[in-house]
C-alpha cells in the first residue's frame, strides 16, 4: 500500500513551505528547549527527519528534536533564528 499524500505532519521542507511556514521549530527531546531553525537556504526536498536526528540542543547538548513548522520567525531578543551550519544531505 502506497499513499501519494500521506496524512500527518509535513515530512519535508517543501511541505512546510506549502503550509506557509518559513522556518522550523525544533523542540529538544530531552529538555523541551525550543529553537527556531532558519532553513531558507535549504532545498524543498530536505526531510524534516534530517533535522530531527542532527539537532544538538544548546541547553543540554542532547541530540535529537521534535521538528515542527514555525510561523513566528521574526528575529528578536526572545527568539533568534538559529542558522543551520550543517552541510546539505546528499
Ligand atoms: Zn535540551
């Protein structure tokens, strides 16, 4: 069984952008610290699981996060975009 439009949360950056979100919200699986990820430079085909498995928490250094679309990406002192300094997946 193969679904062309699987139900559930978006799986790639393209689907996030389709939802009109321009950044991602990463929530640390260990301490729930939230970080906004600036993903403007990355391709639509990048899967959100790529971020989920590579995210390193600034607070507790744990690896792994829940990745959600983020619609509140305004820069500011409370929530600064975190530029993704990782190489693109192959
Ligand atoms: Zn953490």
